[in-house]
C-alpha cells in the first residue's frame, strides 16, 4: 500500500455560501491502475469519506437508491453529514438508516413523506431540514454540475420559501416549545416580463452516491425505468461520483447511443452485492377494472375528468387526483406525466408485471404504454416549468378566495414537504384542485385567506368539490370566485354555509355532470 498526498474535494459550507477548500489530507490508496474506476466493494469505494461531508444521494422514494453504498456509509460511522436527496426513504431503509443512527446533521429535501423518524427528528429539534421544491432541487443539482452558480425560477415566489420564513431547525424543546434555532434565508427576487422570480443557488457535494442499472468500465451509466429520477442530477453535482450498479460490462459493450450519463462524471464504480429493491406501495390491478370509491369522491373525480381533452399532457397529484384518468370520456387519450421521470403512465400492473424500477410519483407500482418515455428529474421539471404540461390536478388543505393554494405543511405539527407541487402550480399549466368541501369537524377549506403557508399565490384556476365547481380570478384585479356548477343534491344556500368566502353565482348555474 502506498501513501500519496491528494487534495480532497471541498466540503460544502452552508448552502448560501461558496464552498471553501480544505487543507491537504493524506489518504491511503491501493495500487490499482490510476485509470481504473472499478472498486472491489462499497466499503472500499467510500473509504476516504470523512465527518461533515455533503452527500448528493440519488433515488426517488425507495426507487433507484444506492442501497449498498448507504449501508457502507452506515458501517463506516461517519457523522455530521449533509444529505441532499429528494427524500429520506423510510424509517429503516435507504437514507432512513442514517437518520436512525443520527449520522445526518442536515437534510436538503423536497419531501418527508412516510418517514416518521425524519419528521420526528425535525419537529424535536434534532435535525436540520431545508425543504426545497422538488424541481428546484433537481435544477440546483444540475446547475451545480454544470458550473452555473445560480438561476431564477417562478417556483416558490410569494411563499415562505422566498420570504425566508421556513424553519430549518427548532431549538431546545422542539416545535412544541416554539423556539427556532435556524431560520431559512430569504431568496433574492426579481421581475422578468412583469412576473416575479426567485434566485436559487446551485448545489454541489463532496460525494454523489448514485444507483444505475449498468455501467461499463469507463463509468458510462445506463438506467432502467423510473430508477433514473434524481440519479443523473446528483451524479454531476458530486466532486466524487460513486455509482453502484447491478452489472459492469467491458468498455465497448454499451452502444454510445444507449448511454444515459457519460463516464466523465463518474469517478468510482462498484457492483452491488445484493439488492432488496423494497417497494413502498405495491399496487396491483384487480383485473376487473372496477374501482371502489364512495359516491362523494366519485362525483368529484368524474367531474374533474371532464376537464381533460384528447391529446392533453396531464400531471396528476397523489391521492384522489390519481383516479381521474380512469374516468376520461370515450375517445379521449391523454398522456400522464409523472415528475419522477415518466411520460405515458399505464395502468397498475398484474402481479407478474410488478417492477420495483417502475413507479409513479405516489410511489405506486405502474406500467408503461406504447410511446412512453423515461428521463431524469431535471428533465421532468423542465417540462413542467417550461409550461409543456397542459393541466395539473392536485389536492389541497386550503384554497383562498383569490386562488391562493396551501397543501404542504402545518407548521409545528405536520411536515410532508412540498414535493413537486410548488413547481407545478407556478407553471402556466391550468391548475385544478379536487378536494372534499369541508375538513374534519366541519372546518372550512375554502377560505377568505389561507391560514397555512402557501404552495402558490393566485394559482388555482378551478376547484371541484362534492358540492360544486368554483372558478377563480388569478390575473389582474382580484374579484370574487364564481360558483359555475352545483351538485345535483344540494342548494346554493347550503354551498354558502359550507364555504368560507363570498362568491358570485353563474347565470345560468349548471348542474354537475348534467348532460
């Protein structure tokens, strides 16, 4: 074993400051040929990782995560890590394992999701969490790898993300005590062509930990299905990119046209020992085509389906919106876009078709259709931000009279994260909200003003509930919403009682789903 002096990649400082070079370190290197990128094991590939490193970790949910590399990081015991990843897996798998062992100091993520430990550590004040819109996160990583220090985006304009009012870390006693240790920094804002934008800084990391399907010995990578997601974006943002793969082939075995990421971005490759490929939501088709749903929700979903025309590109949020595509009119073909990197979502699979590398944004197993395509997270949100998606349908906690939307956090109590919602509603696609009219306990969800932090300001074009359909004025001077359709079994007076804002009534007032 020889010892040579090498300059290690800079450790990232706080996201809003430029990285600074650290002193020279002595690192033991094996006598592997200098040009070889293939490492014997995951432990060998991360052997020089140190406390305080910033890790850009690929994956979406549990799909396409570097299982073996994360296990190696856990075994090594490095701590005080900053992890940049869309989410943190689940409590006992993926990045969740490093949260369990308290090796992570800060998470930079868009979505907390179903990881209860992630949420608990944040609310208790143990963990720093920088919540970032999903598309912005992907673009910050891509920009970091491309040498672009910052960029402007409409995403999060007019929200607490822009204003610097999001809690990154609670103090002693956690959220219940109400003390804040670290608050987010305000974003610089600027108008372009009369519209507001915020500036976002690029992200780079000391290491990128990514998972691909295949690699050749030169580091060229190929992905399968929706396992691509954040992996290419993380890969380019790392000073040292370590890729774990299921198969390593000799250079030349891959056609240049099938390579998704060139080897110039990849410094180390390791073949994974084994893969569990755990599935968060194993969703199977019943085969009968029958969908069981209560009458109120079915009315909402059927009415929402009438908004979709032939040839539209549509993004459906998780929950009730995912069912809308099942009720489109005969002869209407739509293309469903999933922000984790799929255009052309097919039906739920039969048991024999289940593939852990093929999920939708709700982490459900799905299939593709003829003409489907897969791509990276940054490409997915380029479609969204670039207004190439015609319609976005999503749920809400609150909708205000001026079209404001809140659907991602209850401060101090419930933290799911904004995911891709802020990006979706800030584009020029038509935004439809589908939701039940009242919250538990009969509380208003349609309100004069949102009490919860906004997902977007004046972004909701239409809201469909089991009581009626409301249209909102989202440009120019504010005006009252208009009730344009009413449910067949209710009255305008009943709708007024259940609604927290004043509204106009269309004349004539149509009945929902009336022919």
